[in-house]
C-alpha cells in the first residue's frame, strides 16, 4: 500500500526551510499597519455596524509585528554570534 510509505517512518523528514525571516515579518507588519490606515477614515461606518474591532485587530497585528521584528532580529544576531564563535549546533 502506497500510504504506508508516508506514515511508517521509512522516509526522513526534510530539513526546515530558512528564508529571510526578518523581511517576512517586516513585510507582514507593514501590511497590518497599512490595513489599519486604510480602514481608519471609515471608523464611523465600522462602528455603526459593530465591525470596529477590524480596525483594532489591524493595529494589534502591527504592534505584535513590531515585537516580532525585534524578536527575529535578536534571533538572527544570536545565530550569527554562535556561528562566529564556532560553537557546534545542538
């Protein structure tokens, strides 16, 4: 049965993909903030229909994105520092 090859553990898991995480998180943060700015002029329309939480969700996404940018930059710096010291990966 073909399905057994995928579930029996006969195959090795692929290595995780490492991309430019800082750029990805920064791009997402910018998108959240732009969505906040685009919706802000329509606040009354959203509030009249009880959808004003959409605006605040976009602002929260931008705020959390700023925390994410700080986090991934610190992570990249730590990875670079570890490689520079020649410490083996664990």
